[in-house]
């Protein structure tokens, strides 16, 4: 009898929680999955309120949020102001992170491999097929690069990380921009293997000697992947680090009048890392009650989660920007 009563009480409590709208559900960018999970855990501990986020990829986040299948979506490819209006969505940035070129080269340590921006394009488009190609050797004279075929690891799902990576490629190469463009999915011309989400690509690189691919930095750290030093827009070779991410993010221009639409990849600056991106949160305009729960969560994260973000190698948004976001929420009646 005691067991039946306990189950009944637990079920009633669960039902009451759901009826009260205590659970917020989101889906999308795997780029932001680690920080969303960490913030959700801390938020639940602090408030008792639950946020559930699945990293199904930016494409799924946009699709599910605009179809009203989840309460909010996460996307690294921001919606244009026109698309925000047509889909009746609100949008704001949540965090800034970076994409790195992770590699599996036996005998070569993390950071030792130097890649020019044009070499990254050549690897992605298949023009550089072997590790000892002159285009790679010229920036790596002290490394013994092997005559081994390059395996390019890439995303198999609709991905904001891919969108930001192809934005970088398009910024470096006019030919790439005209031929392939900036997309969440692409038919890669190189010798490639696809993985689902950042975890899938990380796993491919770890298990495949002589591979290289693009992944979010937090996943590279988690999987202990080797990461390349890359050439930035001003011709300087920089390593991925919080300092170079912050330098890159400093010049970002987020305008509330545009629903914060901005692409911050490939920034200028001597110390700027060239592959940075912001993840955006999108939510339906008409679901005011749920939107207020979502903004309460992100307001808490902005005010209390900076240290959590930094430990996971994300760049927290500056207070000047989070103040703008909160005013935007208030102006739209969701805060």
C-alpha cells in the first residue's frame, strides 16, 4: 500500500509540475549543448525549475521551434530580420564560442600544426589531398608531415557549426563562396566522413588517424583532441584560447532592432581567433507565458553563469549586451 501511495503522490507531483508549466523544452545547436546542460543543472539547483535541451543540430532547432514543437530553439545560424518576422519569432544571442580545426596526426602535438586560411579552404574543397602537400609544408617546416591521405571529418546533420565554418571559407575564398556558399548542409567535395553533431565529428577524429575536422572548442577539450594554430584575417597565426576568443568577440555588433542578427566569424585584429560564432535562442512571439520562463532562465544564466561558461571555454556575453537583451525582452512583453 505504501508503494502505491508513493507512486500516486509522485505522479501527482509530476503532473502538477507539468500543468504549472514548470518544464521548458528546447532543441537545436550542439555547439551550445554543453553550456546549456551546465546552466540547466545549476538553474535547477538554484530555483527548482527544469530546462531540458537536446542538441539535435541548428537545423532541427529552427525547424522544431518554428513549428512550435519545442518551447525554444538554439541556432548558430541566426534568423534574418525578415525570417524572424515571417516565422513570428523572437531572437537573442546566448553565448559566444569558437570552432577549431581538430586533427589526428601521430607524433604531432596539439598546437604544433599551423594552417593558413587558404590551406583550410584547400583541405575542405579537396585540392589538398595529402598531409605533405607543399601548401601545408610551407607553414610547417619543422614538422615531419607524412605522405598520408587526409580524411576530412564533417557534420552529417543540418548544422550551425557547418554554417559558420562555410561562412569562414566563403570569407577567405571567393571561389568557395560562388561555388558552395554558406550553408548548414553541404555536399563536401573532399575525401570526407560525416558524423552527427559535434560529438560525432569528435569521435571520428579521435578514431581516425590522419583525419582533420571542424568542431566546437568545448568538444575538443572534452575529447582531448589536438587543435591547429590558424591564420587569422590579418595574417597572424593564433592558437584557440579564451584570450583570442575574447579578442575576436570584442567587435561584434548586435542590434536589437534586427533581432540581434549578426555574423561575427572571421573578425579583424592581431590577436583575434578567426573562427568564432554566437549561438542564438529563438522562441515564438505568441507564447508569452513560456517565453517568460525562457527569459527567466537565460537572465539567471547571464547574471550567474559566467564562470560556468568560462570553465567550458565559452565567452560570456558582456553586461552591456545582456542589458540590451533584457530591454529587448521587456519591449516584447516577455520579461
